[in-house]
């Protein structure tokens, strides 16, 4: 059964990566048409929360059992990642913004090593180093940071929020009373909507943009079509297929496949938005993805075995 489930899981993980990868390409024309990046985030999160409201009601017990997990997931993993990511892609190319966001797994190692005071493997440290070198190539640091510095900082902030996503996900999976990930996603969207409503103030949104058209790949596309893609495909469908793929695969394998999101987004932005990347930036992107892969797949080194005291040691030797 496990052998038969694995191909389906890999297929779902690939579908999820493609769905996530199209979010920036569909959202950026709306931003360029007049939507504020924070308003775009609010539309995405609020739309997903509306669609996922039935699962939220079904798993309403999570509000009592895991309030801290839900609050943290919604505030950081939903609102934080989305807000910083969309703010960064409004100033720098979509592919670069996503590549910066995918430094999150590497930053997670710093949290484990210096905050939690746990050892990490040499492979994990090497992955972080590769990712940093790749970032230097992406921003072409030798030319005085050719990209918008604020856009780069916003992308790094999205990476920090993504790192905390892994922290919350790890805590949520511990114990026999692990919450259903669909319920966590649904309530994360609801919490994210509440937070983004305060931050984005959607009543000040340029609602006229949603009734017009936006330029994509040299043609005009109705704004509701682009918004529908962002909400239904790049958020709800992407999250749900990603959750199912993790259930059919190990989280490690599903996470590695999910890294294809950055490559897909870069390719789509190149083709549809005309965002050309230099050879150094492409090389840096490959290094960032490689470093993120190593960092995400690595685990803290296990503690050294300690001999049991006196009688217990003698019993073990016997």
C-alpha cells in the first residue's frame, strides 16, 4: 500500500508546487494595476478563509485545545509570510522574492543552534553556507546590490516568518493529540484575515481594480480571473494538495518537492512577466535552492550516548 501511495503523493506534491508557484505571477499584475500589496494579501487570505470556513467549523475544537498554535500559525505562517512576500515582489522580481523567502529552512538551523542550543549536523551547516553564497549571487552584491535593498529586506523577513512556520509545524505535530493539519490551515487563514484586516485596512482598497483588467503576458486579463486564481488555486488548492501529499509522503520528501515552487515561479515570471534574470542570479537561485534543500532535510545531531550508572551498567553488560 505504501508503494502504491508514494507515486500519488509525489504527484500531489508537484501539483501543489505548481499551484503555489503561480501566486506571484497572478498577483503582480493586480498590484501593478493599482492594488496595494497588503490589500492583495488581504484578498488572498480572506478569500481562502471564506472557502475554508466549513473545515474550520468542523475542527472548531482546535480553538480550545491549541489556541497558541492557531494564533502563532495565523499571525506568522499566514499573515507574516504573505505580507512580507507580496511587499517584496512589488519591488523586486517574483523569482528573486521567492528565492529569498526560501532561505527560511536555512534560517531555521540558526534558531535550532543558537536559540534552542541544540547541535546541528555538518551537512546542515554546509547547506546554510551554500544558501548564503547563493543569496550573494542573487543580489549581485559585488555590484553594490543591484536590486532594491528594501525589497531584499522584505524578502528576508518573509524567510524569517517561513522559518517560524517550521517551528510551529514541528510543535503542532508532537504528541498523540496532533491537530488535523486541514483544521490548522483553516483557522490559520481566519486568524491571518483578522490580523491583515487591521494592518491592510481593506476599506481603503482601490476596489475599482477588481472590476477592470490587468496586463499579463502582453494581453489583458479580467482582474476577477486573476484574483480567483490566487485564492482558489494558489492558496486553497495549493495548501490542501500540499497537506495530502505530506500525508502520503514523509514531510521531508514533500518539502523537497515543494522547493520546486521557486523554480516554477521564476520560470513563469520570466515567460509571462518578462522579468529577465542574469546568469549570476540564475546560478545564485540554484545555490539558494540547494542550500535550502540541505538545510530542510538535515536534522539536529543526536546527543551522545551516556553509560548508565553502576548497577544499571552492570546489568546492561550482563
